[in-house]
């Protein structure tokens, strides 16, 4: 992988879907980086110092400076290394704004309710409401894929990264909740997109193992439920 001429370091955890977003961007752009595994049960001084407000991963270090929030970091990677690998954001200002709209939609309408299922949903009604919101959001995303293989068009872009970083966790959630989020019958475009995305070399390199994630998810759904939402 290319180094971009400057050393980069990523602080994250193996299971973090948000850290996976950053790793996806780095691999898609062909950029070298050092990976540092963080222990969220005993947070390092490096994490506490580099993200003192939220104390969350991922954190990317570049040129001696720390950047936080997964999709902010993805934006930065594209801006800092525009000539490395494929573009993750459209060059046209309008199309770029539309892409950022869909990233926001995924964060608010899909990721938010999904995290709530792990973190705060205690009653049956709360869980049902969370699932309802997720299922409604997936149908909207299904429509956004009409006529193209990726959200970014013919190639992967920031919207694909925003959702693709969660792909393994989505599959694990289907097992945990007994609900198919992306299935060929109801959401054929999303289902085909998920297979297409998972087959990418960058996805194979960046996404965690499904079996390991499922085992971890089954553990945190107990008294430690909510660990997945400790990342952003």
C-alpha cells in the first residue's frame, strides 16, 4: 500500500464498525497505516488525550494531529489524499452534497436506531420501535440504489463506506433479532449490494470476521449490552 508520504496511525478496536469505516477508506485509497488496538474497558492515555470530549474510537493520527468521528475521518482522507486510489466523494459540488445527505440519513435513520437496540432498548415496545425505524430506513436505502451497483454509482464512495462498515454487524444483528434486514425477497438491491461490497478486496481486509463478531455480540447483549454503541 502507498504511504502517502506521511505516517498515519489508526486507534480503534477490532469489533468497531466505525473503525471499519476508516479502515475501508484507507484500504480503498491504498494508504499505509499503523493499527493500534484500544481496550475500551481500560482506555489508554493516548485515547483520552486525543479524544478528550467523547473518549471514543476511532481516532486517526496524521502529521502528529488527531482526528475523531469515523465519517469526518473518511472525508479527511479524501481531502488529504485526493490522488490516491479512487475518489470517495464526487467532484461535483451538488453530487457531493447529495452523498453527504445520504451519509447523514444512514447515521440518523439506520445507525441510531440500531445502536439503540444494543444500548437503550429495555422494553418490547422500545425494541419494536427501533426495529420499525431500521426496516423503514432500509426501504429508503433500497430505493437509493435503483439502477446502480453502489451508492457511489459504478464505484464505491463515502455512502457505501458509511453503511458497509456496519455490514458484519448487520448480519450478526439478523441472527440476534431474528429479522432479515437485507434479504433478496424484500430488498433485492441492498442484498446484491451487500454481496458485492463484501467481495471487495478492501472489505476483506478491513471488516472483522463474522463468527467472531457474532460471538462478541451475543456476549454484549447480556449485562454489558451497549458496548458497540461506545464507538462512533
